[in-house]
């Protein structure tokens, strides 16, 4: 019974890591393409929320 939960937990962790890697690659790509405007965009998006 414990092995089933372990397998699903492991699958959930792997999926979460893949999603976080894609998210970080997206953020890194935006930062590398235009580092000066990156911080301005973050500040502007926080002000707009």
C-alpha cells in the first residue's frame, strides 16, 4: 500500500520539477534578452496588480 503512494508522490515531484524548470527557463530567457527592462517590467507588473 505504501509503494503506491510513493510512486504517485515521486511522479508528482518529477512533474513539479519539470514545470519549475520550464518556468525558470522562461524567466531566464526574458532576463538575458533584455536585462535592463526586466526589473522595470517586474516593478510595473507588481504596481498594476
